[in-house]
């Protein structure tokens, strides 16, 4: 495919997303319907789509949409202008290219420097106060970081490899990576990111794909050999695997949607870690540690999941905080006296983090705070929050 044809495909997909479709699903559907497209074509189109979703307001502004919701064409025009590229090289008469610019599209647009703050920072206006409440003077730098593509991080499985050995095996498959300071097990991939999933290091369980901030969450947990540990909102089991790599644990994974846990068994086998899965009816009330990586806004990870930034509403955020409170209340009886409750989100908002913990402690006087930490995207990974509480003896 030509660069212009890739741009045209991205425009069509972005228009589907604007109509309410899921970006990942639309990219998969497009690839299935256009099997002539090679892997480089699919990757380039994906990059166009997700870059536009991260920068939807600023690209729309530069594409002539002002503060209105931009079409796919306006987003791609804005992307070219943001990159100081010549739109006429791609919006042209060539086959499969988007049609040439109209006279209206050639009109000068107001400079982005004069746009409202939410446009410049690609953030819904109603979310700006929530970020400021937590981040203060770092609000603009954090939102700027969330406008850019997230790095790919790997977690070295200490049960099978040292960092040096993992780097050596990755290099044999053309993948370069460097250690990252957020966690002693974290590697940031600097070359060959798209080859990771088929690399020997990944297939043999030496490394797992996991954000550095997520790894730092696990580093904050008071794990010791022999503990009975429950990952209550386990999903695909990434954090359970990371816990199991740190200590010899009796690990149980649970998720309200059991289908989300279907990959845990093969992942655990590859990693050499035993993880049992259980429904709510099969859970104990004597765990030494329960981790609740709760559903949240994802406001610390919008660089990785940008569609969520625009889909979030005040009503949905309120619903999420109620779910978070419910989960904390559900797991409190699962801990033995002296056990630890760990609460984690990939959110930067106080209403999902510190306020949830304060409300829980007010309602549960038999728990005391041990530590908490907010991990900023400025530290290099996604934004996360972790709080560790202990149940009194």
C-alpha cells in the first residue's frame, strides 16, 4: 500500500470510531477484509488511528474542526499539519488516496498555541480539574506525556532468567531493550517491539509484556514465601504472574468475568508458576494478601488506551467509584487477621484513589494504612496508584 492509501484506510476507520465503534475491533475487521495488506501496512494504519485518538482535539483543531468533533479526514489532515508535512503529497488524485483538499480545507486555521487548554493538551475539559487536584503543576507535563505513544515494557521472569540473560536472548531475535528504573525487573524495548510476541524469550517464559508502572505496583507488595494470595480482579493474570515470580506463593486468581481468565493457565505454564483460578463461591476467608486491581477510569494509561479518554463520562466515573467501594467491601472479610489488602488502579484521580481508601478506612476500623504511592507517567510508564492496608490482629 502507498502512504496515501494507508492514510485513506485510517480515515475510514476513524469515521467508524467516531460513530461509536471500538478502534481495536475496527482495525481487526479492516485487516480481515483487506488481506492484501502486509504487516507494515497494518502497523502504519494502526499507528495513524491511535495517534489520532491520543491527539483528537489538537489534530481536529489543526484539521479545521475547531472545538467540534473532527471527522477522520480532519484528524488526518491535522496530523500532517502537526508533523509539518505537506498534505498535498497524500491528499491527491492518486489511486486509493483521499481526495485532494478543498478550497475550504486550505483556509488558514488558528494556531494551536491560541487554542483552549483542553484542546492543546488533548483532554476533555471536565477532566482537567480532576488531574489538577492530584498533579498540580505537573498537570500539563503529564497530559503532554499521555498524548504520545506508550513504550513497550517487558518484565523479566526472575524464576527463569536474569536481566542480562533475558537481554541476550531478546537480542538473538533482533530485539533491543534497556533496564528501566521503575522496577528492577523492567525492560523498555527500544528496537523490535513488534517481534516480541514471537520471540524465544517470550515464548519460553523468560519475559512477559507488562508496563513498568504495573511492575512497580507488585514491588510495593509485602510478599513472602508461603503466603496465600488472592488476585481478586485478575483479568488475564499479569499481576498474579508477577507476584508468583517474586515469591513462592499459594496463588489464586478470581475475576467476576471468568472468561477473562482463560489465558492464565497457558501463561502460568509458560512462566513456570502455579496459579489456581476460582469463582467467588470457592474463595477462602484466610488469605495473607488480597490484591484488588479494580476497574477504573484508566486516566493514567490514556497513552495506551486513548479511546477511553473520550468515552469516559461523569456518570461512568461515578459508577466506577461505586464499583471500587463495593469491591473493597467484598474482599475485606477474605483476609485473616494481620493480612494485607492491596488496592490498585491505573488512575490518577483522587476520587478513585485516596478518597476510596479514606472512605474504606472510615467504614472498616480494623484496617490500618501501611503505605501508598502514586506513580506518575513522568516516571516513564503508565500512571498507577497503590495503597497497602493491614487488617489488625
